[in-house]
């Protein structure tokens, strides 16, 4: 009993903000909840004998709501993972999954029981030990639109992956660190073209910039292979948002945060999902961005500027230095369901969300360079790309049927030549068809967040 009381006091100390009376009880009311919270923390923070006793006590309650506590504890406890996994199986009556990764995926795929009242306090206490700043995102009774128990630590502290805000640029002739086949994110707005090499962005995963007079952020989740360009000005707010990396993940997707309200945002949807902005209906507008080779981008945009290596951070910006092993592996680093089966989890797709629907095209459909006439939602589209450089650009086609033209970077429709630009297809008599926002991603991420979207099959082409 003395040991239990000692850990109950530890729980109170961990959960109380600075300046509050440390003798106060944790907010989870009642002696039973207090003891469960103490055992939960002992499971993670205690020495193995105490942790084993705490684990047995939690399982003995028979309360399946504690499965969330045990799954989280499995990642951090000093006990053998197999012992905690067996306890989860005993509590749930499920076959033993064996790994934290697999229990996370199991929970994602089912209607899990409600959270035990002590779980939010337990979660905050563990995250606080990793980085006290995490608590700014998860205050008590925080509004949320995602399952809090599925928020996981991504292995870094707040801003441990530092965003680049208003970074320095070079003229193309000064960018002697780049090779022609290095991949870049190419952004062009109102005649202002900029190249952001992936070998730099792999380390930073976010930039906040103003391109062509438009405030934008590129939210790049390396884990899901998706760099999405968002316009950060929102109706009703005087200043644009700027973003950083929270250090948290949700289903192997980064949760970015805004510096203005400390709300967490789903990087893939551009919506706030935890914190003050949850439920406000805010959704960031997606802008076009292209992944392509530096040589191709420069040929298309000779007046481009390019990100400088002088970022203010010391990193190894050589190709492949960051995430090289992950990019080369078919496996995920963090848990997310991948049972869709239509494509391999880390196959690249190019996706568009449009009025009336969303659709993805496997990058393999663009092998050798290709032009595809298709539709997404209510819009007729034409896509031109090249799998080798992970490049796809999409445009409205308004019923026209396009094919590759000559010279390069042109398309033909009804015998007439259209120029392919970053903003639009430019046709005869100055007619133009606007470019559509889209982005590349791993299939597991697109299918996980837009599971009802269509997937292109070659026979669908018009």
C-alpha cells in the first residue's frame, strides 16, 4: 500500500501545473481512479517489480477501457513488450498481436471502447516527461476531432524538425550544390517561381513563405510521401497562419501546429483536429506544386530562385542523408492500416480533390511520360507526367481530348497546340485552361484519409 500511495503522489506531481499545491489529488476523481492512474504511471515509470505488479492490477480490473492505457504503455514500459502484449490480449480477449505497431493497427480498424477517465491524465503525464511543451497541444478537456489515444510521439520534441520560415534563396547559377537529377518541389505563383530541393525539405518538412505575394506553407510528411502546398490566408483572420511540426503523429501522418493558436492540424487534409480551432470549419486551400528534377524545373523556369543551403540549421543535406532507408523500404515506420490491397502501401499516387469527389492516379501510369484524359468529381481533367521524376501536373480540359505534342512541353487537341505552363494550358487565341491543385503521396496515406476516393485504372481513360 505504501508503494501505491507513493506512486499516487508521483501521479499528482506529474499532472499538476507549476505553482499548484502538490498535495492536491489528480483530477480523475475517486480513490479507484486515483489508484488506476497510479498503476498506469508505475507501469511506465516504475522499476520492473513494481511495473509487473501494476500491470497485473490493471488487468485484474477487467475494464477493457484500459486497453488504450496498455497500448500506450507498451511502447514505453521497462517490461518486456511481450508481457504487456499478453496483458492486452487477456484484457480484450483478442489474439496476442505481439507488437505495439500491430496493436495500434488493430485498434484503428475497430470500434474501440471509450477511454478510461484516467487516460487523458496518463497521456499528458507521459508526453510531459518527453517534452513539457507537448501539453500546450493537449490541455485538459481539449476539443478534438480525432481519437486522442491514436496520437503518438514521432520521436522528436516540439519543432525538433524545424520549419523553414521565409528562408534565403539563390539565383540558379549560385546553386552549385544541386545536381540536375536532384528532385525539387517546384512552386510558381503570379510569375514567382521557386525551387525547394527535397534533400533539404526532407530535414525540415515544412516551409512558411510568401510566393508571388501569396502566403503559403508546404506541409511535407516524409512518412506518407506527401508534400502539400497550402494557402495560409483564411477568411475572417487578419493574418496568415504559420506552421511548425508538433512532434506528434496520427496514423503515420504528421500533426502540424499553427503558431497562432497551438491547434494541431491534419497535414493531409489541411484541417485543425485538436485544439481551439477544432470544429470551426477551417480548411486550408490547396495550391498546385510539382515534384520534378532540378534540371527540368530550371529548363521550364529559367528565372527561378532556389533554396539556399544556408538554412540556419546544421544538417547533412546530401541526397539520401535523411530518411534514405525509409524511402527505400516497403515498410512503414509508424503504425497505420495498409490492408486496402489495391496498391502496395508505399506506391506513389498523384491525387486531386475536386468538387464532387477525389481521385488518385498511380505514378506508374505515367511511366515514360504520359498524357491522361480523365475526370475527377465534376471536372474533366488532363494530366501529364513522368514517373521517373515523380512529376504530374493536372489541368482542366473542358471536354477536349489531349495528346502529347511536339515540341516538348506542349499538348495537342483537335490539331491545335497548347503550351504547358505552371499556371495553365495556353491554347490558340489566348484561350487558357487552369492548372488544378494536386500532390503526390504514398497510397496508404491517400487511401487512409480519402478511402472513398476513386482510383484510376488505364481502361477508364477517355
